[in-house]
C-alpha cells in the first residue's frame, strides 16, 4: 500500500474525521487520505462508552468565562446543526433538557449572578432560571427526597445534545467517502513521519504515503509525534482517565442532563448525571478524573509512549510538582484515586450522585466497567502550569491536534480553522467554501425564534 496525496490526516477519531469531512466536501483539494491505526473509525476516545456524550455550549459549564463560552457556543452550534441536518432519526444523538443545579443560598446566588450580571442570560437566549417546582416538572428525581426548606435554582435549556461521537465520526467519514478524491485506510499504524522537500513521507505498517501537508489528529499520540519532529519541546502531558458510575433502572433516573456547579480552577467537568444516548434506562454519573501514566485507557503498551512524551527531565518533574501541589488540585486528584477501589469507591462517590439525585442508595450504582477514556491535559514546562486552552501545534506544512478545547464539542470549528491553515500551506490553487460549510452545519441549528416557546422542552423530547 502506498500513495501520493495533497493532504494526509493521521487519526480517525472525531477530530480527524471532522477535518476529513470539511476538506473533502467544502474544498477542492485534489487528493486526501485518512489513516487510522484501529480496524474501525473512532474506536478509542471517541467511542460512546469512553466519553461523557456531552455537547458543550458553555451555557451550564460554570467554570467557563463569558469569553470562553462565546467561543465554544459557535463551535457547539456547528456540530448541533450537522446533527440536526444529518441525523433526523436521532441515531447518533438525542436532544433533551439540560440544567446546572444550584442548591443552597450560596450556589443559588452564584447562578443568579452568572445569569443576570455576567451576561450568560444574554448570550444564551434559550437559557432560563427555573425554581424548585419547574425543576420537579422536568426532573422529578432531582427534587424528590431533598430538604424542602433548602433553596433551589437551576439554569435550564432545551439544547441538551447527548452525542454518540463514535457514530458521528463514522458519519463524517461516510460523507467524505462520497467524494472521488478521498481514500480511508483503517488498520494502518503510522511508524514514522519524515519531512521532505515537498512535504512529508509517512511510513506505516502497511506501506508509505507521500503528501504535501499533514494533520496529526491522534489524541495524546499527537504530541509524541510532534516531539519526534522537534516540535512541542516545552510541553508534556498530564493524562487524566475518566470513569463513570451507572444506575440501571426500569424507568431511568433522569430525563436529561443535570450538572452541578464546577470549581473554577479545575479543567475537569463537575460530576453530572445524564441518561445514556442509546438507552434512557441507564443513567451515567461522573466523570471521575484519575491521573494515569498511559496514553490510552487499559493499554499497558502506551506506558512507554507516555514516558516518551514526558521526557523524564527536570523541567517535566518540576512542572508536575508545581501543578500537583496546588491546594485545590492535589486533594481533588487524591480523592479521585479512591473511586476505583472496589466497594470503597462506590461509598466515596455516592454523595456526589446524591447531590444530583438524593434518593439514590449505594446498591443503586456500580462502577461502569469498560467505560472511560484518557483526556490529555497539556503542561507548559516553561511556566510549570496547566495549559487550559486548545492544544494545537502548527509547524511547517503540518498541524498537530493534541486535544481541542473542550474536547469533541469543538471538532467542526477546529476543522474549519485547520482548513484555512491547510490552504495557506498548499498555496493559491485551492479554495474553501466556508459559506456552504456553514449552511450544512450551523445553518440547521434551531434558534430561539424557531418555535413559540423554545425554552421549554418535555422530558425525553425527540427521543420516543
């Protein structure tokens, strides 16, 4: 197997698949190849069991600033519009109510300030504050068993997109494969990338590929490949493994997604509960966040890859020490280690579940075996700090996407930006029809004025 292409994309998760879709359908690049090491598309972190299935808009993520929410909002609307356009039967996603829940005077005041004073109510027209009675209408189990004298408030919206990112990745690839200039190679592992006078030679275990431009969208492995080419020497990874607890009941515990308030200094999502995208009787609670020395969950072989990225140098160790000595982060990391211990973990995690659904008992939940992936957090070894932004390295005719921020939610916006960069790499011969791209994606996102009362959504609307 071998070939010469204008563009080669390494990695068939949601990031690589969305870029393949964008460049194949909306540019006139002559030849494009996608290379994926697994036997199928989206087999690792984009698989629906390995992430929280959330499409982040920034409306209920309370550790987002208004500026961050403004950026994430457009990205989420691009993907939501794609799903509305290409998944009318809700096979890749479901649309439900979602809310961030405040309990007690302090949390209620924080949500009120966020909505009224910080501008989130203006930025998100469908977002609205609802009181205990309205919360009970949408999510009865959230109110049931809770102290009636305790003040409650939630910021609620109907834009609770629950997404199977694996199936969405496959949809992107299927759309791209309709174009004659696209080849997709699965079961093909990259072993080396070498710069040439005209671009890059990519060696794989199934042959050689030559290309003018390359995008590496291989998750944590992107930084490993970048370092081999001399890029990203001031960066290392803090790999965080996310896990979930499941409650499997006949009628389900939640109708939609319920978040709790997040700690502003932490890059990790607060514990939330939501019904599974494909089975409403299963409710997920999580994610937990555990530091692991691997680049892929459950694959011991990637410990060596982690060590390659880490570098075992003084700057890396000092950066880890500085980050993990934080008085908020360190207790958080240590506490999360407990959740994987049999029996002890369930007991320790139960109060977080009960913050969402008070009546849940210990026997109602179990740790989800086979669920959870690795989300790499980028460490800046110059500043010895976590880099909370998007992790992207742009080199000479090559882009390394390590992790978009926040995750899969920004895949199409990230693809749009990368497409502009790629055309700069490739010269004036090619064009990107961004207007058509937007029409096919964000053009189908339902706006607040598209219905008489967009702020109310019935439980499990569109999920019958």
